[in-house]
C-alpha cells in the first residue's frame, strides 16, 4: 500500500482528497495536517468521512512527517507550499501540489500575479504540469506534479484540439467561466456567505484573475507561440461546478459535426474527458462529484465562430480528482482507480 499524507486537509480540496482516497484500493492515508484545526479529528470537520474517525489533524512540521509517507499531497494556499514541497522533494518523496506555487514555469510571472517571490526555482524546474490529457508521459516520470487550477482545466481542455489542429485564430479567444461558491475555498469571507451568493450572479477579477497566466502558458505551449486571452470568471449561486463558454474565430470553414469529430478523436482514449454529440451541451449538475470534463460545441456559421462549452466539478476534476488521477499515473496504478464514480444526485 502506498502511504500518503495530506498537508492542508481541512479545506474543501483536502476533504475531497480524503473522500476520494477512502475508496482507493492501493493507498492508505497516514496523516493529515491543518494549522487551524490541529488536535481535532477528521470527522469533526467532515462527519461523512467515517473511515477517518481515528485520524487527527496535526500541524505541518515537515521533518516530523517525512517518514510517514512516500507521497505527499499539498492542499495549502499559494505561497505556503513552496518550502515544504522543496523539502519533501529533496528527501526523495513524491509530491502533488494543488496550490499555484509550481504551476507557472516562469518565477517572475508567478511573482507578478501572486505577489510573493518563488524561493525554490530548482524545484520549480522539476515540476510537471498535471493535465493528463496533454502531459501524461511527463507525469509518469515526474517526482513533482503541479496540479492545474480549476478554471484552467476547463478552458485548456476546451481549446486544446482546436489549437492543435489550427482551427481557430488564437488572437480571438474569449473565455467566459461561471463557478460555484466552493471555488473560493472554505473561507469566512462574507462575500461568499449564503445571503450574498444566493440569488446573485456576478463577474469578478475582470482582466486580473490569477489563473490567466496559467491558461496562457499552456495554450501557448500547444500553439508554439505566445497567446493572450480575454478571461472573465463569474460567481454563480450553486455550490460546486464550473461552466466555461469559449468563443474563437474559425480560420477555415467547418461545420459543427466536423469539429465534433476532431474533438472526439483528440480525446478518444481519455477516461475523463467526454465530447458530447451535436446538439448536446454540458450541465454542471451532470458532473458533480465526478472527475469528468464534458465538452459540447457548435459553430455559428453566420459569424464564423467556434463556441465550446465545458463543465467540470471544480473540487474534483478541477482539483482533488485530477490530483488522484495524477497520482495513479505517477505510481503506475490503473488510471480510473478511486475515480470511476457516477455523478452526485442533482
């Protein structure tokens, strides 16, 4: 059995990691940390996780937990993972980081958008970006995985086949995303309270959202040239899920069915990315609790525009499920282990 410690296990992503791993046949969780809830049991925070009734949160002291696991999940806020990730990596451990600390390959861009310096650039160079549909071979060989952000996951998967096949003008890309309130984390911020979110719907971080350079980095890598996008996120009045609608001008005349066929071929062997038939489009309630990304698309023939819609659960495919998928690839487990679940009841 692979021994695992979850660092930062009291937030929504940490809770989802525990939930998913509770059904994994090849791992055992030997520790979980939380600075705020040290001394409390997992079921004090997540009463549904009865399997972990004896597991107690403890403070993150890297030296003390080093020998408790072969693999460490880091579910900490940005800026808080850097030092521990570097420590575990240098001591021969495998690490999957769910924060933003190792996603951006350029430390200067990370500092520009996250307002903290990156102090461990030697480890940064070793990180593989953890989007299996694009980087499976690198993930399998890596010791450190930078788990993608939730918004970038839906956006990149929605655009990858179109850019790879040169179907669109990459200078025309507009990405419009709507996220449930859990995307903000387990926060006490009043802006994410029930009274504020219920019956509301608003855009935020317009032209300044920190996931923008991550999206641009990965799309640029696919295109082989620099890409800039217009990305606008919205806060929607539901708990979990992200619906992303993408617009881009076609570079050649093509109908909906032809492009659907291109997308289906691109993702034919992917267990968690599903391209829908023509006339069908994703709904966030149909992917809740799953590691799926559903993709629907259409061509507006009047304007020559490709419209792609993706739906993911931001806590699963957008975070913890994708992290477990990366672990499965990294450790040589069957990729769907622990993740082959049906959607939660709407």
